[in-house]
C-alpha cells in the first residue's frame, strides 16, 4: 500500500538558517510527489511537485526538493528560512489512476527570530 | 479567477444530527476530491468524482457518509447521525483531468465540530 512518512513532527530553526524537511514514501510505480504548506487559517498551497526528469525541483518561496529513488525520499530544502515560513508542511504522493493524494502526518516548522 | 469555495466555513452540531457540507470547485474542473483532516494529522482521502459519478469512494469511513455531485460541478458531502469522532476539517479539491497529472486546488475547508 502507498504511504508517506514524515519522521519529524516538529522542527525549530533560527531565521536565516537552512532547512531540510524529510519525507519518505512507499509506492510501487514511479511516484508523483508533492510538498504542500498550510499556514494557520489558510488553505493548502502547493510548494512544488515531482513527476519525472530532473530530480532536483524548484518551487515557490525559494523552496526546492530532491527526489532520490534509491532512498525513496523527497526531502524539502530552503537555504535561508524567513519568519513567514513558519507553518505546517505536508508531503504527499499521488496514487492510482484517480490521482488521489496520500499524505504524511506533516511537520510543524517554528522559526525563531 | 475564483478558487475552490466551501460552505459553511464552520459547522457546530450535536451528536446524532445530520449535516451537509458544500464544495464549489473551480469552473471547468471535472475532477473533485474530498479529504478529511483531523487535528494533528495529514489529510485523508474520502471520495473522488470524475464528472457526476463517484469514481472512487474507498475512503468513506462508513455508510453514514455520502457525497453527491449531480450536475458535475457543486458537490455536497452528507454525514448522517454524526459522532464526536467526525469532528475534523473537511477539505475539497478540484482539478482538470488529462493524461498527465493536474494540480489539485484546495478550498479553505469546513471545520466540523460535533458536540
């Protein structure tokens, strides 16, 4: 069965520091992978996606993610975090012909000034 | 253009009551999804519509949950005999459909509280 694991429930970083959020997936075929961000009171916003091709994908707000098939991982990175990046981050994989999204439990990011 | 809208934004009901949650997708999007997000969890898939038909309802937790999309646009999620465990944020998403994956656009959600 398809699944997504986000090992870190909560992460705190200092503003200006680099960030890496981990995501591991389990899926038999070539996955469609996504990172979404959810701010308090806001809807889910797509940060970036991977379908095929270049394994390093660029997204909005300065985020990037790298797909590593050998490690079944799709980690999200940002070189310098801003206070406005504090939010909940979700990794997801699209499964099946209907492309329903299977989600991780999320990682809550706090940013210290 | 207008995004996905959901009404009401908040719904408080008593255990055992019936509720309806509405989703207005982006115009022209034929695919519509419902997800449920419990506190501290990621969203969980409930049901997928392609046009008017429910193409996949494997995520509905039991027969108290039902959803319709009679004209292939607006969808209503219906919950009978609500239980406290149904309390969650119910999310709707829509997308266009094609041979490649198309982004799902999410509404703001309906927060359901069952007392």
